[in-house]
């Protein structure tokens, strides 16, 4: 089981040096990958009264592709989007950006995608919020074609391409596509299309039920469910290492191929505090240091 970290988007601040120091130290501690969340815009709660989303206008989010292009120059760990909100982006541009990150990172890139939840963002980006699930299902196949075919012609419901292709191509052909989400349609989409998935529930009955839908959908699509990776998430808390070790162990027993250690939203402040917590986590999980 590969163990990475969740980039503390909302707390790391705007200083590029902080992001660089964070990524380099994470690699030194022995973590295998760095996962970053995505949001283009935050909602103004003085305009959107009664706003219930977890993020708003004041919440910091670095753009993952640009961030990863920067971090690819200073670290050799795998870079993972967890997730990019694919349907609110043009598919060809998404394919191009992902290919460039994969190239700069030497093939150490996983593209996690999802449909998102923020209708305010979709409106500002000029995309229909109500069709986002169907659009992403179409996008995934087209993305893989862009990454493996020199010339693509495609006439779909949401995208049309006539004799066009990417150059340069990515190192990985195709780039692994992982899917996030927590609905029945999302689980079915994971089984049909994903190289891996990001469960939003913990090991136990809810995970078992979700995985059953993923596996059933994979079989119906003629795929081997065992080939689909699964990445869980564990949070560092002030309770110390014991809870972290237990939670990681439960993910291992559940068959996770990857987990990420999250320090975001746990009450830590500076980058140094996040890294201190991750150092303790790496020690508790007995990671081989770089």
C-alpha cells in the first residue's frame, strides 16, 4: 500500500517557497505521492445567502496543474489530483494540461477527476451544472484517445474534434484516470471507466456497499474489478499515532492500494506544523525515508 499526503490547500498560503519546502520535505519523509484538491472559484457568502459549502470566497486554492508543473521541478514523488472537476473544463485543454504535467513529472502523475458540487463555479465557467455526470463519462474516453492517438476525430454529445491531436504526448499513454464521488452513479462510473477510485467513506459496511457497486459495474463492463485501485484517506489528529496506525491498518485490510495522510483542517497553522505532524505520521507508519 502506497502512502502519500494531502496538500494543505486551504492553509499553506500563497508563498511559493512554502509549497516547495512542503513537497521536498514530504519526499524526504518517505511519502510516495502528493494529492491536491481543486476549486477554481469560491462563493461570496454575502451574495449567496445561506451558503452551506465547505469553502467560500476566502478559501485558498492553488490551481493543481500549475502547482504540479512547479513541484515537478523540485520533487520526484507522484503528483495526484484528488480531484480535478473535469466537466467544468474543456476536454481538449484538460487533456493538454494533464499531458504536460505527466511529461514534466516524468510519468509520475495520476489524474483524479470528479463532477464537483459547486454550482456557482459552473455558472462562472459557462458550463451546465445539471449535465456534469454525463459529460464526465464522455470526457474520460476522449481524454484517453488524446493521450494515445496522434490524430483524433470524435463527435459526441458534448465534444466535437475533427482531426486534431496533442504534441508533445504524455509519458504515460494513457495517463491513469481515477474517479472520486459518493453517489450510486459515481460508483457505477468508477466500475465502468476508472483505473482507480477515491472512496468518501471509511472502511466498514458503507465502503463494502460502495465497493460492491464498483465491482458489479466493472464486471458488467467486461473489466476485472481487481485491476481497479482504491485510495483511502486518513487524518492526523492530536490524539497521536495510535489512531492513525489503526485507521491505516483498516484501509490495508480493506484492500486499499493507496492512502493519503491529511493534515488539512486539523487545527495546524504554519507549514512547519503540518510537516511536524507528517514527520510523526511517517515515523508511526514506519516509512522508509528518502
